[in-house]
C-alpha cells in the first residue's frame, strides 16, 4: 500500500490511497485543534452545523436530497479526542464512480460538496444564523444526554474525568453543558474562522478516484480561505499523582459498572508502544486474555471485562459490568492478573496468540476505506504516515521481557464505581 | 457447483451442496487480505415450540435457550474454541438473533485451520450440569447489562405492546428466571433438533477459493445429516395490539421512544415486500422527507431518529425510534403524515430519491467481507440471492410502494413505547 501525501498549503496535507478493489470511496477532512475548556463546545457545535446545511443547500431537505442524488452518499461528522487535541472530522462515503447510472463522477461531486460545506456555510449578515446555532446546541446537548444514559459510556467518561482532574483531557470531547448553553452565533462563527485558518488539516482520500484532482479542490478551498500559522499540538502524558483514588456513585441501575484508569507510565509523546499493545491484549484485549478467561470464564463474575489503551494520552482503561457485591472480588482478580504479567507469568503461547491477533487486526485495516481512513487520521500529528505493515513489524519484534516491563510501568490511578441500587423499573401501562 | 453472477457489479459467488447435506456459499475476493466465515443455523429466540418430526409431540423450551446454547457451544471437553482460535490469530465470535444463530471468524492468515476449528466446535456439543451453571452467572450479567440500556428496553417494550403471544416480544437472551430452567438435557434436545446440517449454512467471503473451503469441509464433516423434517409452531396472533402505550422509567437523562404499526403477517414477507417497505419508509420518514424536516424544526427529533420494517416468521411491524423530549407529539405527527400521504400519495421525486439512495447503499454494502458472509446466511434462510435486492430496487414502481402505504399502516393498530427519566416526585 502506498500513501501519497501532499502538502496543499501550510499545515494542510492530503493523504491519498489508491484502492481499486473497493465499491466505495471515502474522503474525510480532519481538522485538529488544541483541546481546551474554552473552545471544545464551540467546535462540537460547529461540526454539527457545517454538516447540516450550507449556503448552496440551505435546508435539511435540500441537503439530504443532494446526498440521495449522490446514490445515498453518507455525510458524517465526528468530534474526537486525540491526546490533548480535538479533531473535528467531516467525511463522506459514497459509491465508486463506475456504478453511477448516468456516468456521473460521484467522487469529484462529493469532494466539491465537502469543500462547499466547509468554506461556504449558510450565513446572514456575515455571521451564522441564531436559529441554526440554537438547533445544533440542542442536538449536542441531547448527545451528551444519550451518552449519560448509556451506563457503559457514562462510567468510562466519569473515570477519565476524575482521573484527569484539571488536565484538559478530563473534559468531554463535546465540552460541558454549561459551555454549550452559553454559545452564541458570533462565538461559533469566530471558531469557524479559527478552525479553517489555524487547525492542522489532513484530507484523506481513499478509493478508486482521482486523488490529484480532489487534492487540488481542497488546496484551492483552504488557500482561498487564507491560512495563518497553525496551532502547535502537544500532549502531556498522564502520569500517576500518587496513591489510588476511588470514586463511587450510586444510580438506580441493575448492573454496576467498574472502571479502572491506569497510567501507562509513558513520559513523552511518540514513544514506541508496541510492547504495551501486546501487554494490553494479553491482559484484557481478547477472548484468550487473562481478564476474559479468569474474571469472566473462571469466576463467572461478568459478561464483559476488558482492557484498552488510549496510548496518545498514556492511559489504559479496564472496564467491567458486575453485581454490586462482587466489586472487591473483581478488583482483587483484576489486580492479580496484572501482577501475573508483571511477574512474567504468561506462556509463550499466550503471548504469540496476542501477537497473532494484533497482526491480524492490523492486516484487516487494508480491507475497508473506513478503517484506512481512521488509520490515517490517527497519524495526523506525525510527519509521515506509516502503514499497518510498519506497525506489524514492530509488534512482531516484541519480546516477553518487554511485555513484562510494560506491565511493570503500568500503575493503577483511579477506580470509578457506578453502584447499582434497587432498579427494576416496572413496566406499567398508562 | 452453481455460479451466481452479477455482470453489472462484476461480482460472483458459488453455491455448493455438500454430500453431508450442508449448503456452502463462497465469494472469493482475491484482492482482499481478510476472510470471513459464518456458520449459521436457522434457529433463533422465537423458536421456542417445535418438534423434530411429525410423529413427535411439540416441545416447549424456556425462553433464551437458543442464545444459551450459542454460549455453551464454545466449550468442549478439552480446549474451548477461543483457546483454539488463539493459535490462529482469527478474531471469532457468535450471535443469536430472533431467527438464527451464527458463529463466525475473520482472519488474514491461517484460514484453513480457523475454518476447521469453526466447523468442529459447532458440530461437537459438550454440556455438563456444572458448565451450564457457570454460564447462568455470565448470561444473567449479560441480561442485566441490557436491562439498563434504554434503546434495548424501549424496543422490547414496543414489541410487548404490539404482540400478545408471538415470542418475538421476549428478550433474545431470555430472562434471569427463564435461563434458570435450562439444563444440559434441554440443550441437547435443542441442539439435536436445530443443528442438523440441512438446517444450516456455511458462508465464506474474502481471500479464499471454493476448493480451499470445500477441502476443509470434506475433512471435518464426514457424516451425512439425517433428513430434516422439523416443524416450528408459532402461536395464534390477533391483529389488534395489546396496548397503545407503554411507559417505564429508568435512570436516564432524556426520553427515548419506539413507535410501531402492527402489520398483518402469516408466514414470512418476501424480499420484494420488505424492500418496498424500506423505500416507502425512506420516502416517508427518511432524512430528506417532509416529515423529518418538520419533526426536526419542531425540535422533536435529532439524528438518532430512524425507522425500520421489522419482520420475520409470523410477525411484521413498522418501527420508528429515536430520542425526544415529547414522544407523544412525535407519534401524533407520524400518524397525521401517514394519513395525509394515504390520501395524497407519495411524491414521485421522493420515491425516486429513496430508491436511488437504497440502491446505492445496497451496492456499497457489498464492499465488506464480514457483511457479505453474514448477508449470504440471511439470504439462504430467506431463499433469495445476494444480488437480488439490487435488481428489485432498479425495477421497483411507485404504484407498488404506494399500495404498501395503504395496506401496512393502520392508525388503529399502533403502540408507543417510552423510556423516560425517573420522575422527580419519587
């Protein structure tokens, strides 16, 4: 696989992967800004606004009809936390040009639509319209509500929030309810200008399309808009403050949620984390892992108990859904299993299973434009885009000793427990 | 071996009837790295009353047993299936739905070995009272987890409001009470009835050849399945709904809803009927519809709003779901719009846009090997071909869709399910 990167204008680049086997293509515009309490809500509302309407398609129906005409092109918007950066991501996935019923060039039309959305929003008196901003404020507040209603998501968010305290990583990717409510059309409009002129931009183009032509469309759009010196994006790795902090919250839920936040002990950005990936998979990343086979299968404590890395911030999270009274048993077993890896108590077979599993998952990145897109986006801060093969080679080189060392560096930092109490809401007809 | 070809898409797949009685489908995709294999049986949560052949009495089994069986098959007397897959690097799992149970893996290497594991563990049941008991702990946590998920609760509550007797209204995993009634003997009974190779299918898509797949099948499956004469019984279901409103409170921040229309259904809906309904729903309530815009402008819905035609053996209904501060108002608007369109008719442009959108999405979905393999399973059980939907979208007419609007929606047979935040008064 070749990734053709091209500098379109200062701090704006395109990454083109020519892939002929797919029936679809994907184009995404990823704009990274420093994650900040002052602006997180602005960008979240902005991302929703841009994808909803624009000057050319000024209402919901005309915008969505345009997408239907493009054979059901899916316009998506995401806001991600990537270390101490916030990424605003607008993307479109659509049918490869060869399937167009009347020979249309769907890919170019989609790229034009994205440029249009970004640089030519719906304005009134050179500002966003109040009603549009208010609508998207409501939508973002409702997404926060929905996140809180899904207890698995909620518990993980709370753990990170407590764990990071005053550090910017503790804030929600969408900002807080208060910040969202306080936004005005003017402040969001200012954020739009800042986003287009100062964010670090990466346009990913994946599929059987004309990468050069599409890149040029974006080069033109960003150049015309006017670029300033781009933001510096740096991340402070999360390190333990000292003793383990515990937080318990009670809610009327059937299942209690236990979330453990660990520091990976990484000092600075960009360190090689291959050994951590293998360690995390061995610990709780797969069905042959220590947590799955012991906490779930042997002790029958839960349906899920898994670990995952947020390596950009140097954090590992373990989560499980359990009966409230089993909290201590689960905590003890999770600690016990981590200790085993720290003490080197794992077999060569277990380790090679994790390596095989990881290699397999990195290899499968090649098989869809969406996974290739995410792969490229995750490297927005890197000078050069590395391929999955590159990562695979590093994973294969990991030794048992390195896995043990990685586990030894990991420290439990925060325990968050969402304790369920007398839930069972009765269904009553009314 | 039969080749199924679509020249327009330049795609083909193959169907092989194995001597054991098993049907195998393979779609080779040489320029992909990965491969997905799905081994499925036409047996899901709704199959609670059945007999193995006409001479037997009907057996009624506890709710949730198909799902329980799915969990248990991963175990064996020696190494469990996950431990065996660990040696190949494949990523494996399984799922149980209302009408099927599927075991699958995806991999980019060691395909033959992984397929051998898949075929072997699904055809080698091993249950003891002790392992059954252990699973009850795990599954009751799975059930409790879903009990806290608002979208899950609101969905089963609407089904409970629409259906008097049909088992589709019961949670796929059963209840914490029903799974306690499951024992090894019952599991074997269900296994021996539904895991007959003639009631099963193997579907593979990705970087493999037909010969490669068949040589593994030949190696693992050496016996011939007995003739399959199993019979499922679905209870009598009145056309009326149970209740038009069901509301519960959970510890959530804002209400979610599901609003359903109960459609008539004897047996199963054809693929054509299902796709016509999808086009209709896209035209009536999709994101470029007038209804969608109106609800959005009234601040009644957000991007979570959607609709589906939910149907299977003995049940069919139209469901609208989403998050809303005022679900009653959403239901009222939907009813009014349906009535208006029943009189006025569907706009031709809206119909064509909906058709184009779904046609595009149908082709787009064929990009993914996991999707293809799973979809081939569904198609086999529904007796249709993988490419059929694309042809149906191309030839669909407004008149047929309009007719669906007149028949499937009866404003007297609706139910609204709401999951609301716990009221302050408590």
